[in-house]
C-alpha cells in the first residue's frame, strides 16, 4: 500500500491537491483479475443459454461483456483504497471509495454534483 499525492481538476476551476492510499497490482494479480472477470461473465452467459427466448440476446451480451470488462481489467494497474481531495469547485472534501483506478478516473462531488477528474 502506498500513500500518493493526487490532483483533482475539472474544466473550469483551479486544480486541488489531495492524498490517496493506493495499491499497485502485480502482473500476476492482473492476470488473475482478468481470468476472474472473464470466467464470471462467461458462466453467466452459459447459464442464460437455459432461458428460452431471451438466450438470443442475453448469451451473446454476457459473452461480449465478459471480453470487454476483462480487457478493461487488464488496463487496471492500480486500485484506490481510500483518499480525500478538496472539490475544485466548492472546496468541500470529496472522499474516494475503494475502486479500480485507470487513466482519467472520475468522481462526482456529492456537494455540488461536479464531475472531477483524478490524476497522480
Ligand atoms: Zn463540489
């Protein structure tokens, strides 16, 4: 677990600095995450074969969703564990919840409903 400085910004306001606890995935963990995601969605896809009628839509959807989400997992090298940064617009602290972190991570300020981009 690492403590890092993060920068929050949106289009019109000056950026704000905050801190976050992050976890870096090892290459083996990334592979495991990809396999877990793929097997979950493909299991659901297999299960939906049993639903008459709907399987024409559901089975290919979950099959495709599995591929899409596991490719996304493959790009996820970091995970935010927790953190806090002042909102660039209203200066209220925005708490970061545990989430996968990829380039251009976005959070929404609960106070002023502004979308904030988080970068390191
Ligand atoms: Zn705000």
